C-alpha cells in the first residue's frame, strides 16, 4: 500500500471552493488527483466545524489546518 501523502493547503482550499460551487466529490478527486474518499473525509470534517466557501479572509493556512485536523483532547 502506498504511503499517504499530505494535501497542500492550496488543494484543501480548492477542494472547498469546488464543493461550494456544487462540484461532486468524484469530480473534485479527478481535478485534484486524489482519492474520492479523501475528498469525502475532508469535506465531512469541514462541514462538522461549519467551514463553507468562501472562507473567512483572515483564515491562515495554519489556522485552517488546525481547524480541520486538530485531534480532540490533544493540546
């Protein structure tokens, strides 16, 4: 099984933008060259914390990453 590669913040932002415009998970996966399950997981995470496109202008890449991938109970 190949090693997981991390998505760039540019890819995450593009994923949210495409999803906000109504693009399907399958189409997003093809455009970004990633697995559909990765798209679905990341969009689910974004929905759980209330992130929608357009993102707030002051949301930095670090803040976006922390919001999407912070583990519960870990400081």
